[in-house]
C-alpha cells in the first residue's frame, strides 16, 4: 500500500529575499522485502488542497515554516515505526530535500 503526505513549506526567494510557500506531495511504500521507495513532486496550492480533501488527510505537524498532512491513521509515519531502518532509508529521505 502506498502512503501519501502533502507538505506546505515556507521558502525564501533568493533574489527578492521574500518568503513564499510551496506545496509538495510525497508518496512512499515498502516492498515485500521492506525496501522503501519514495517520490516527491511539487504541486500547486489548489492541487495540494484537493489531495488533502480527496485522501482525507489531517494536519499532523505544524510550525511557522509549514505543515505536514498525513492520513488520520498515520500511514506515512507508520512506514517508520523504528525510525530510519538503514542507509537506504536515509538516502530516500535525503532525496526529498533535492526537489
């Protein structure tokens, strides 16, 4: 089963030094061997809000820099019951910072 989260993240424009928000969606799953596969893509605000509604996502984490929306049962967080399992998990998470 694929878990999904939507994130709204504050970013700073390097030219104007103004802050704005960007939206992204991350899908993740573990295969039969437990290997984690993740993909992230930027979406518009409208698409992000539509995904939140379509999948019944709830805000599960919030700071002044943004929010994370997960399913009510925490399907995405449940992929990490013991934290990051190994180097491959860590590398998958690291890739998300490079979108």
